[in-house]
C-alpha cells in the first residue's frame, strides 16, 4: 500500500485544495492503526484545512504515549515507509516518508512522530486549529506559502524557514489567548 516518497519539483508546488486529501489521510491512518493500534494519528499541515491550497503532500502527526519514538519509526518502516535524510528527522521528532496512489494520483505522505504532550504535539495542533478557526488567517498563510515558493523555490528547508516566523507568531498568539481564557475562567 505504501510506496516510496516521490521527490519531484511538481510535488513541491502549491496547488488548489484537493478533495482527496482527507480521504488519503484516512486511508493511511487506517492502514497504520490496523498494525499499530496504540498510536494516535492526526492530520496536520495545509492539507488538513479545507479550502486551503497546499503542496500535494499529506502530513500526519503520530503521537506516541509510552512507546519509544525510534521503535515507532522502525515499525512504520516495516509497514513500507522509509527514512529520508532531512533536517526534521531528530531523536525527539523522528520522521518517515512514503506515498500512496489514490484515484490514479500519487500523494506523498510525511509522517512526523512525537510524544504526547510534547511541544511539537501541542504547537502543531494549535496551529492547525487556528487555521481552521480563522478565515483571514488561512488567506494570509496561503499568500505566504505562495511567496515562499516564489522566494525559496522548491528547497524544503528554505520553504519552511520562510514560513516559520508566521507560524511562531500564530502559536504565540494562541498561547496568549489560551492564557487569557484560563485567567478569565479562574476569575469566574
């Protein structure tokens, strides 16, 4: 089911929202959970936000509770994913890639592995929820992604670096809002 990750410049271009993105995510999630049922899997990245343009790459966040992250990574490799020599693959956030053919189209799959409650876990979901909640923020992020491709080209690290300050600003804003909400609830 899972094939090699396809690294082409075409896969790194921003394209309009594809209605198959959530379907592909669901298929990959079900495939993984069939063999590794103790994991929690979230759809992250732009393909998780309806209507948002993105690269044709489905991002998954696998949240491990008590499992050794490197053991989870090895288990995913046994399921057909593979290691990629990429800066995001660290001991605290292992990474594997793969692809899936669905409806005659290849979809790259990025799998980020983290601990439950880790900074990666909390901040990644916080950013996704902010995009889901605010249309104006989605439009701003979409424009930024197009600028990132224009300025950084198809180099994945340069592309992500171009967007990083915006993402951190959104997370900081969400942290402040959550803190203010908590203080308000405590005062009641």
